[in-house]
C-alpha cells in the first residue's frame, strides 16, 4: 500500500492576484471598445492612448464592482471603459479652432435657411447660403466630422466650454426640476430627429444606436462611405442648431 503523499495546502489567491487576472481577462474588451471609438476619430488620435484610458476605466470597474447588484462585470466594465475613453477625449483640445469656427458657420447657415424657408434645407440650399459650391460645402462637412464625436455632448457653448450634456440631470436624480429638464430635453431631441431627412435619421440610428461603422452603413444604404460621413456630420450639425434654438444654454445654470 503506497503511503499518501502530503500535498502542500494551497492558500487562496490574494486580492491583488485576482485583480490582475480580471484585468488581463477583460483586456480584449478594452481593445474592442477602444477600436470602435478610434474608427470614428481623426487620424491625430492615438489608439494606444484610447486603450490606456480604457484600462483605467476597467480597473475602476473592477474595484467598484458589486456582484450583489445582479449585473455582470463585463456589462458594468463596458460602461466604465467607454466612459473613461470619452472622458480622456474631452480633456484633449484635438479639434483645431478653425474647424470649430467652420462648424459654427455651417450651423448658422442651416439656422438662417430654416428660418427663411420654414423647412429643412438641403445641401444645395445650405451651400448657397454659405456662398460656396456644393463640392466645397461637402468638403467642409468632411473637415468638421471629427467635431461630432459620439453624441450631442459637443453641442457646446464655445465661449465658456459648457457642454449640452452638462445641463442634463443624472439618471438617478429625483428632484422634480431635474426630472422635468431631462424629459424636456429628451422630447426636444426626439422632435429634432423626427424633422431630419429620413436618410440622415437612419444613418444616426445605425451609427449611434446600432454602433455600425460608416463602411457598414454604406453597404446597407448603398451610398459611398464618404457620402455617409457627410450626411452624418450634416445631421448632427442640424441637431445642434435645433437644440441651441430650443434649449438656450443659459437654462440650468
């Protein structure tokens, strides 16, 4: 009969080891989210910088995660990773002032033509208002596309840097005035989206809700990828124009 060989007692993994293992396990998720956001940005933005910011978001998710809330770590981590990456982009002055001015000029032209026609202007009418050819206007849309990152967060007041999203109450806010402002802002945004030309509305839905790339959208709607980019930028500039008119930036201060 062979004698039993005593096995050394294995101690439970330390908290730091578990934390490191979770970070390594979820690194592919960080890279995937970073790459999706990277595809929407100008060439001057580094993918490695986005990944680094995403890792910080992942670490925060791991440290703050509470399994008793019946939410998977992967789901919670996705929210924190995406938020950390977008926060890092907001801290960068990656949009040259000239491009910001150009975007404001387009918005002003859209607003003037809308007021004159009492209807949504097309590309030709906006170009004519700006005093440029249609080709030049389309190039303007390409030049300003980086300013439409992610959402309407960047419908900002250029003078004080305040973003439209800063006037929106948190999801958990329970004060009546905050709940009212959130619902009112959501209603105004929904109305503005309904007034968009159908193709622009569809592109925004594909891009922001379905998170498709411009190339994927181009295949669906049978337009060139560059045209999809122009229409997306134009749609967001229309929304920014509409929201500035309907939601004065002084509100909520």
